[in-house]
């Protein structure tokens, strides 16, 4: 039967080409899939192979170099020849014959020892059996005599063999020792050669570590994932701790290895590896890489994915100096981090320029207002000056911290009118009790000259500049923390100036300006001098009427609320106003979708670019519809860079406590105390933490007349004394013209500063008790001799109560009668041992080691203790240290 549709030629057709094509495609796709899976999606394999190749080449080059040095080293080559000769002698020479003879003797000795040892063991076994039979007979009440005789006989036999066994053992050990002595020469020379070739052999191990042997072949190591898991470092959406997988060192294999500092990435050694990756800092096996550098640590499919530089990844790689922003995630005290200078500078700028007046940031909530109180501003400043200052403060002081709000003149007048109206009542009341001082004569040359001398000598220049280019403490690159007074006469008048320098807190109780405890005539002289700096402000037509206009004041109030002036200034009626800016606590975690670029298509849409331009030109993203009010701070690019790094560290994730740096109470005290120290500009006069002491540039000829350096102050002085001194400063060095001001610190501020100094010095117990009543008389007698003119002549420099030393004042030193209450006894010991180590550059001579031989047996430690005991009792009423008299305090 015929099949419908059957073509008898169908079976004659060939499909070979189709199968060939299909097979070819299958092979090609299979090869591509293997390539894609093993090469394209695993770029780390290529990097590891390249690194092993690089590592091997560098090690081979270093090995060849070391080998050439050894080949050219006569001592090494001579030792090689000696070793060869010694080895040859051991193989076929006289030594070989001796060794062979000893080996034969050793075999005999081993046989003899084995025979005797085996005999002893058999006897011990038989003894065990005899004792068992004996014990069994006792238990069954049978006759034990046969067993006792057997035991006695075996004991005698063992006693006979024990000396023979010991003799055989000693003979065997003796032969071994003789063989060892014959071979010692070879081993010693091998040890010497190994030590001389230690550097070369190190590179052999490196080459072996970069390769693997497959039979006769040697190939580079097989690449493999290198992974670190940070337990409970992250948290999931349910706020549960989860581990973080970090595979960065799969590619960056040289990160913790020296010798690759000049190689390109990813083969480069980590910068400052010895410091940053040390076990005491951030060991990679504990911290990995993403803790500091961010990125997508678990990704290995591509460089972009591993670096987190892909859409919607929230923490891309932090490149270059931006990695400093991560320090704030673990470290509370970033100011002490040597490798995060931009972060530290950004924090100082952020704290002191007034950012927290508008923006809330966790950890910075309680910072004081950056600007002065305006409660009595109408009694302080010239109205013309005030309008021009409000309109553009940078015209008057280009380096001021006060930002420019880009106001029109009528807006500036309105704001000034508001300030004038709310401060008028308090201002007038203050003026009634503070008239222009009698005796003030404008232009009095004698008064002006005296005032200039006082300004230059009592410490005013620790904070203020008085001419172009004069600046004390700088914030960031060029901002002045405290005003330059070169044009102060344009701002204020003599009445306010006199009462201000006399007692700043009488006018403004919250001011940072301290009191220098000026006498009336001193305050008058300084006022006279200051009124010569600058001229009166240019008058504005009808300014008094405009400031008194209620409509202007009302409009000014609206503008003040709009621009948030109360964030930096204390303004009557606005004490409870909230910040007008957005919270920045997690600003570093903001995504691009959360940043408003306005209509600026010319600015790259990145977090870095948005932040830079916002700080550079704050209103750059304003549009016709959306107004922006952030003012212009005129920051230098360097300061913007520092602030940007700080802001990048404001993230919504902080490191768990097990990974965080020290957050102890000591560190908290240091951080809070340093803020207070910066707030009051202590570093204007004093060098603290090896920073500051800016006034010292005026004392380069006589540094001893400058304010003291306070490095190590917590270890040096007693806390009760420092508390009292900060409360009521007095002159420890009365011959100095520069004065320690009175800041009227509260008890809390006083304790913060004491905690700061103690924390810096790591003083665990801030109070030291010294029982001066138990000081040995022998020590006091010896110390009186040591301080005398015949020996150390201490009082040729140091004051002793009311007795001044001889010589010029620039060579004088502090009153030693204050040491009992002022100095820590343990610090006195440390100071006398090596003054230069405690305070480099001090004029205090070093008397130890090498004290007098005829005092306290010539023992330095005893003499130093005696001097400590003497100072700890000097000045005490009836003290033997000063001959039973009480030194004047």
C-alpha cells in the first residue's frame, strides 16, 4: 500500500551540513560559556595570576641580586669551600674513617644495651608475676615462702643487671656524642652559611609561595577567593545583626605586604601599611577593607561591582582622601588621628563656623551659638556700621566667620531696625549704669602709647589681630575665629569699649571674651588705643529714622525668621526658635535621588559634586520656583574639601562596639574638653597637643616670657590646684607681662578642662596623696645641700616665695614654694630625671644621671626622691625644707 505524501528521494538527502552547523554552534556556545564563567565573570583570577607572576619576578630579581652579593663575598665563598672540604672529609677522608669506626662501635653498643635492657624487662615481667602469686597466696591463706624466695632471687638478678644497663647506656651516649663532635664542624658552618644567606633564602620561600609543583612542572598558584567575614557588622531590615563578607584582598593581594609601594593597583601596598594595618590599628584579618573604604565587598564578578560603582548601591568605594570620612564611624576622637587631617579640620570648621545653628546633627546638639549675643546690640555698635555689616560682613572683615546673606540695603536696614528695637530697652538700661569714663580724651598720645604697649604685652594678641596680616588662631585655611580689630573704631565707641575690656561679662554674660583684670587706667589706655584703629562708618541717609520705623522692624523680624539669625545669635524673643535647616545626621548616606540639583544640567550628578557646589555657592540650586536661603561663607576650596569629608562621614550606620575604637569616659572627656578649649581659644596663647601657642611668635627673642606650653599638663599638675587656678587665676610667673585671663568658668566647664588634660596624659587617678609629714629628715637635709649654691643652685633661677632670683627676668623660673600644692609628686621625679624629654627645649638643666657622689651614697634615684620630698614640703608652715619658716605665698 502506498504511503501518502512519501517522497522516496527524502532518504537520499544529506543533513550533514545542518548537524555540522549545530554541533559547531554547540561547541562555540559551550566554549563561550566556559570562558564567560571562568574569565569574563571572574576577573579576579587574572589579577591573582598577574600578581603571582609579579611576585615571582620581583622575588627572582631580588634572589639574583642577593646571590650576586654572596658570590662576591670572600667570607661566604671561603666558608663554602671549608664546608665542602669538611663534608668531603666526612664522606671519604680521615673523619669518614673515624665516623665509620664509631658507627660500628655504636652498633655493638646498641646491641649490648638492647640485650641487657631486654633481660631487665623480662625480670620485671617475672617479678610482676611473682608478686601476683604472692598476693594471691596471702589472700587464700596458702604458704607464701616459695614466692618470697622467687621475688628475692629476681630482685638480686635485677640489681645485678641495673648497673650493667646504665653502663651500656652511657657507652652508647658517649659514642653518639663523639660522632656528633666530629659532625659539629659541618653543622656550625651550615648554620653560619644559612645566616649569611638568610636574605637570599627569604626570596626562595617567596618564589615557592607564588608557585605550585605539578610533577616536573612548576606553575603559578591556582587563583582562589580570599574572604574575610566580619561577624555581626551590619544589620538587616529587621535590625538583626548580620555578617559582612569582604573579598577585597582577592584582587588586592599586596595590600598588607611590603615591597609593592610603586606598583599600580590592584598590586600596590597599602599606604602607611605599618601604621594603618598594624595589629594595634586595623589588622585586615579582623577589619577587612570595606570598613574604611566601603564598596561591595562580596562582589567579584567585575571591578565596578566590587567597587560598588553601580546604580543604586548605597556605599560606593571611597577613593583617596575621602576614605578619611569612614574614621568617624569607629573613632570618637578624630582630632588625634594623624591619617585623617582633613576630617579633623572639617570637624573644627563645622563646630566653630556656625553650621549647627541651622542644622541638627547628632553629637553636636549642645554646641554654643557661634555669634555674639544681640540682646544689647543697640548700646554697642554704630548704626551705620550695623547696616553695612548685616548687608555684607565680608566687606568689613573678609576673613570673618559671619556669612553673607546677599541682602539688599533696605533688607539690611529692616533687619538692623528689628535688632535695634528688641535690644533698645536692655541697651538703654545698660548705658544708664555705664557712662563714658572720666579722664578719657580722644587723641591723647600718651594714653594711646600706653594702651598700645598694654595690648602688645598682656596677651591681647593671643586672640586678636590689630593690623592687616595679623591673625592669631585661624579656622581652616583663612577664617578668623576671633575678630581682627584693625578697624574697630568704625564699629564701637569709647564708652562701650572701656566697659567691655574692663569686664566683658558685665555686658554679655555668655561671652567667650575673658577678663584680664584691668585696672581703670589700663582699661582707659587700651580704649584710647583702640579708638585710633579705623574711622567712623560712612553715614547712611536718615538711618536713625529708618531704624526707628516700626514697619522696618516688623519686616526685619520676618527676615530674621526666614534666614534663621537666632541659630547663631541670642535675640530677645527668639530663644525657643528651632533650626531652619535640614538635619544632617545621615547626610553622608543620602542618595542622588534625595539631592535637589535644581535646573543645573552643567553640574555632574554625584554626591561629591552636589556637596562641593552647595558649599561653594550655597544658592546655586535655586530656581524660579524654589528659593534657597543658605548664606555664602566664602570658604576656601581646601576648607570645602574638609567639610565634604566630614559630611560624608555623617552616615546612618555606625560600627558595632566590638569594632569601634576607644569610647571610654577618658576619650569622652578629651573630646568635650577639647571643644571647650577651642571655644575659648586656649591655643591662642598655649601650645596644647603640640598645636597652637600662636602668640609665641611675638616672643621669639625671649620664649621664656611667653605663656607656658601645656603639653602633658594633666600629668604635671594636681587636679585640685588646677580647679582652683581656673576659677581664680593668679600669676605663677609674676615677672611675665602676659596675663592668664579670668574666664569665669562654671564648675562643669572647669571639670571638663581638667578631664581633658588628665585624659590627654592618660592619668587614671587624678588625685595624688603625699604624706609630707613622713618625709625622712635625711632626705630634707640632703636636698637642702643639693639646692644650695655649692651644688645645683636652684634659687638662682627659681623664685622662693618673696625671694626673687638674681639675673634678668627672662631667665627666671616658677616659684618653688607653689610646687607642694601645684605639682604631682610623681611628675617631679620624671622631670628631674630628664627635663628635655618631658619638655623639649626647656632651659631647665639636667643634673642626672651623674649626681654628686658624696650625697646619699651618690645614688641618683635617692637624690631625686630627696629633691621631690623637699619640694613637696617647701612652703609648708614650720617645714624643715625652708628652715622652719613659712614662705610667702
